[in-house]
C-alpha cells in the first residue's frame, strides 16, 4: 500500500495483555468521558488519537508513527486489499514537520497509512476526520506544549499561539489521548500536568505508555517498577508492558524505516510486539 500526503490542497501523492482495568477513572468520570467522546464522534466514522505530553523527549513522534504503522498493517491484512485507500492516517501538527520528514523517507510500498502535516494550520484536520473512508487518525503533537505559566488552576493552560490553537483543534475532536512517560523521573511531572490540566478538564479518555525502558541496564527493572507504581497510584490506565529502548529505534528516522519494516531479527520482533501492544490496547479503549 502506498502512503499519501493528504489534507493540504497543495499536497502531493508520494509515488496483549493490558492493565487498564482497575487503573482508570472513577465511575462517574468514566461515564462523563464516554458521553463526551460519543458527542465528539457524532456524524463520523474516524476515531482521533492524539499523542501528547508536555515535555519533549518522551518519544511522541516514534509512538505516533509506529502505532500508525501497526494499525495500518493490521488493516491491510484484515481487508486483504493493499491497493485500497488507507483507513489509517498519521497526522502531525508540529510546525517543524517532523512526521512529514520521517514518512517522506519511507519507501512508498512500505508505508501502510496516509499522512498529513498541518504545520499548525487550522481547518485541515477536521476535513480528514469527516472523511468516511478513514478509521483512525493518529496525531503527533509538538515536542513541547505551549502553555501559559500564569494560567490559574481550572483554566485552560494552553497558551495563545498558532501551535496552541492547532492543539485545541485536535483536542476538540480527540477520542483518546496517548501520554508517553519514561522510567526517568524527568517526564513524570509533565505527564501528570498533561493529564490533570489538559485532558481531564476536556473529558478526553487517555492511556499512559511507558517508553524507552532499557532492559539491558541493571537498574532498568527497578526503575520500571517505580514508574508503574507511580502511574497506578494515580489510577491512570496504562499499557501493561513498556516500549523497550533499542538502538534500532534511534536510527529509524534517519533511515526512513518503520517498526513493521525492520530487518528480521529477535530485536525487531520484540520491537514490533511493543508497538503492536500499544495499538491493540488503543483499540480496546476506543
């Protein structure tokens, strides 16, 4: 299946186990979130998943691209038709166009989804959301959230900028948020801020994903258990197991490769399993 840069009028065509139970919101909050999600989904078949974290360096782009690849490949295998229009769209709103650069470097036949990069322009994403041929739209957000440091508790903490407005547009139609966190504590406070200040007030269901776990380090398992405990203490739903840190991921952007296309090896199979687990848990929550 070929991927396509879509949505922009000037665009060109490019030639299982989870632990969400017991770690979620209260019953009333869950009902309200479900109600709001249903309201956002009225009149459309596509579900919008936004990958969001206040802090940069948590792996948002890697999660967005590779989750879209796993979802897209599964859709192809399910339909048995690689020539059909892609039901999966990867979208990027970052003005730097990180997602576009990554996807543009992937071999056309290896890209099992369409993609769009808005560079924070408004009104592009809603037209894709309304497309009846789309099933899932996975949105990559900027490395750092533009927040107003003076925003009072309970007020919208997003700033007043083109990027902040683009993020609001995404959040208005979001059915689910994926919030990456790393075993390093440097991302924990920002994960909590994103959930408590940005997502919960909008009643957007969310899923925490532990990223960059290093299984080769002596203290890796100890730190992994710490971050799991931190997440569970807050009753945040999470993917059961982490995305492991492999060198193969670090070179994927520059090499134009997706986790579904890694050269076959034990590491490649493990890496694919990690992102497939995220995609399956995402589907269970939608």
